[in-house]
């Protein structure tokens, strides 16, 4: 089963910040749920604050979206989600705000366990999956484009700049990696799979 974890204040945050709109919010929330339903994946939805109290059951896959997570929530994500054998799919700019309210790529990097940077200028909110890759994670969808290529108002847009991560796709019309994954060591001596997408859908 999948745990879909949403930042508590995400609806208002996305609607009024990042040069975004309710269109970007719809991409990150409503269409995520539709896609999970289309592939037949069972999922439970949680607010990020629920992670502080613990989740109802153990999950193998976590889909986490949001920009603001307090220290207790981040501790919960680190302890509950980042376990041996799990996979976490991060979308957008998770944890971009530090505890002091400042925005930085290093805040995102720290949460997703990959080196992340912000793309300069305006880029499209769309990702082109590598058409030549034989990686099993994208088997059958090589060359597929997702997101909304007509939107260039969202700022910042994060991309992966980690030499230890495996690139699966680029932000459309750029050379910036917009989809990648990395095996990350866990506290219990195993590893979890961190999957990062610059775009929410």
C-alpha cells in the first residue's frame, strides 16, 4: 500500500506562493490521486502532521508533497518513512522552508537525501523521461512527457545535481535532471529508495 502524505498548509501555500496557482495545486494533489486510482494502487491519505503521531500501519511506498515541514514532522519522516526496503517519492520542492522560514535548495537536499539545486530563470513545469534508458523503473514509459509544459510561472523549480543519483528524465527543453532516484542508507542498517521528481504530475 501507498501512504500519500500532504503538507497541512499546502492548499493555501501553493495557491499564493511560488508564482503558482490553483492549477499547480490541482496537478500536485487531485491528479496524483487520479493516477494512483488508475493504476489500481491502494493508498491512504495523511496530513504531514499525522506523521508526528505515527501512521496506522506500515507502508512500503510514500508519496510526499509539501513545502513546509516543522522539525517534529521531519523527525517523523526520517524515523517512519526512511526504513529498509521502503521507497519515497518526493515532488516539487519538499521541505524548501527551513525552521527559520528561509528558503533554500539545501533544505530540500537534506530532506530528500539528494543534492538539489534551483533552476535559474523560467523553466517549464514538465519532465521528459529518458527515451533510451533501460532502467526497470521506467520500463514501458521511456520518452513519455508529464507535467504542464505551457506553465513557466512556477519559481523556484528544483532539479537533481547529485552524481550518485540515477537520472531518469530531464526538465523539458533543458539539461536539468528532473527525475532521478538514489539508494540511501537507513538507520536500521539497510537502505531506502529516494525518488525525486521536479514536477508533481
